[in-house]
RNA sequence: CGGGGUGUAGCGCAGUCCGGUUAGCGCACCUGGUUUGGGACCAGGGGGUCGCAGGUUCGAAUCCUGCCACCCCGACCA
C-alpha cells in the first residue's frame, strides 16, 4: 500500500497525539530489528503458531546475474542463510530476547517502552488500510514486577486508546475483553476497543494484552525481587495501526467524500479566495486578505491552507475540498470584503453562513470544536442505534442480515458455540464489554445458562 | 488453492460473438480564446507494443494454443 501525503498526514497527526499520550503515561520510544531469527520467533509457541501462517521469511542474502537470462537477476543459491529470518509480524520475540539482558532487578522495573514500526503479515486478501500485507503501527512492550501492575498497565493503555479514538478521531468505541478464540496468541487476556462502521460492520481498532509470564518464561526474563528471590516478569503489549486511518474514513464519510474530525484533519480550514485570471489587482487583494486571515488563524494554532490556483473555478474547488474532508471552508470574494465578511461552510452539516471577519479566529476556533463534537455525536448516535439485543437465534440471524451492527446476546461461554455461530452467520464475538451488566439468561444458540450478554458482529 | 470475471491512452470504458478504413468515446493532460459566488464553454492538439509469447490467415484488438497479471467470492486474519 502506498500512502500518499494527504493520507500520511492523517496518520502523522494520529501518531503525534498518541505519542504524546504514551509519553504522558511514562513510556519512552525505542527501535528493534525488522528481522527476527526463526529460533527466537518460535520460542513462545502459542505466539509463533498464531502468526506462522502469515509470515514472510528471508532465506537468502544475495542476488546475482542470471547466466541463462542476461540482464536478469536470480537468487544466489550460494547465499542461503543458515538460519532463516522472519520479518516481524509483531515484535514480542525480539524484544523479550533483548529485555532478558536489560532486566536483572526489581529496580529495572517497570520497563515501559514503545516502538513505532512497520510489520508484515502475509494476508491472503488485503483491504486498503484495514488489512494490508505491510502496515505501520506502534507496539508498546512493558515489563512489570507484579501481575496486578501488568494488568493495570494493559487496562490503562486500553483507556488511552479509547480516549484517543473518541477525543481525536471522534470515533465512539466499546471497550471490552476478547473471547478465548479472538485473543492474541500468547496473551492471557486481550482488551479491545471495537468501533462500528457505517455499513454495520465492526472494526477492532486497538488492542492491549496482558501477557502474564508467557514471554518471560519463553525468553527466560527473570528479576531479583526485594526479598532476594528470582521471579519471572509480568508483561503487556499493546498496539494500534494505520488501520485507524481506514476506521476514520469508514466511520464518518458521506456521499460527498471524507468527513474528517478537526483534531486530526491535515488542514482544518481551507481558504478559497475568488480570483480572476485577468484581474491582477483583484487577485492580489484577495490573496493578501487570505494571507491575513491565515495568519490570524495560525496564531490560534489552526491549520490552514489557501488555494490560490487560478486555473480552477471556485465551484470545482468546493467539491474537491469536500471530497477531501476539510472541516471548514472559508471563502472570500469582492462581495464579502465590501462588508468585511466571508462565507463559512462546514463539512459535517454542509451548512453555509456569512460571518463577519472581525474575530474570525475566535469564531472558527469555536466552530472547529463544535464540528468535532458533532461528528462524534453523530457516530455515537448511529452506534447506539445499532446495538440490538436479541434473545433467539432466529432473531439473531434476522438482525444480522437486515440491520447489521452489534448484536447483544447471551452466550454459553464455549468456544464451540462461538465457532458454530460464526460458521452459520459469519458473525464473531467482538468483545465482552467492560462493566458488563450481569443477568441470568440462556445462550442464544444452545440454550445453555449464561450470566451475561456479549457483543457479536460481522467484522473487518 | 477452489469458483467467477477482467486485461484496449494516466483513469473509466466501447469495439472482440460474426477477422477487413487511419483502433474509438468520456474524463484527465497541453495551447488559445471567452468565462468565473457550486464540479465552465468553444476551438485546436498530444498521448496506444490492444497483458505477454507463439500459431492460423492475403489480413488479427477480434480466431486458436500456452503463459502472466489484476479484481470479486470462499478458506486465513488486525
């Protein structure tokens, strides 16, 4: 997947906000290798198994000219690696192998490290942004001296993700834990934030894992505690990826194109001055005025772009910036300037209004905030309207087919039942929600007793 | 890997059944002019190994054989 500058800026803005949140919670960044020796990779069996089917592997380290096909290259059979290198699908293996050497004492703990990196998972079928063979992400890997502290860390980072999704991406999410079959390979517990796309399908948008001592045992990561006893460390890992860009697109867009929440939009405002090809004076006036407004907005920390392209008409530009999801369009023309006005159009509601240029910076600052809230509310209203409680399998199938969204249903807790339901309906358990109300009920599929509802959905 | 489909200009397509002008259309691109408050118009222009290789034929985008690539559905998955 190629990510062009506009899309990449979205990712950068997400990255910047997240990175700050990680730092604020005591984490630091580091970088670990892309290539993982196979022997390291396979050390934690469950994790290795979980990813085995989607690993790209480096087997050779050299090409040479193909004697049979002049001008072509071939893999040099002489350059076969003694040990194959797995291209990281995730970095637990190499990181824990490294942590082993960094941790000796409880004084070295907790170790709170994050890395921004690319990973490769050889997908059979890819989907732009949502599932690509190579993607960018961040992966936090932490080591703790107690189980409670590690669990607390995993839960804390889930909260960070949820806060980021809701406050920056205007994306309402449901926090919860994964069922056993959806759990990260090698984890004891996987926490997740689940979002709902406008087509009624769910999207796992971030996960945080309590890894127990699984990796510590696999990589022999021990520390000496205060009582002078050796113990295995407790671990977590957590990540979000460029999938979030896909989430953003699919959660908010409409028939006119993207709708970007101001807090991560590459530009929050586009200023479109009316220009005339053969009227240099007018053009100069309009551009000067635009620059003046831009300066004013920049002073408030607002990201602004001015479009001074004379070869495109205004109407064309309007449509184009709507397509790109710019939250606010500010138009200045001779007619407006006579009264010291401008025309403001907001992307989320498509409303246009004439606004005085006096205090335009305050006006837009407030408007951006309003748009941010409105986009979030709209998505939340949609999400809430698409969580349906069902109490029979017939109803389950009916809702899934006609309405989609999350289905809240009783489940007997068995993997077999979950699997059967998936085979019959394509729906999977997205999560067992946090603070889930406990209520007696019967499994929607088997009729076995159940003490809580879980959320099912078709998912990306 | 199984089922289905598509490869013709940067993009989207027609032409292929039934072989026969110089391979065409829309968008985009370039030049000039007129326009300009919601995706402008007119005129002119540039751009093609018709996926690749072989074959049949006087003649192949079109028929035959082989190969390749991509897309959709399924199995896998964040």
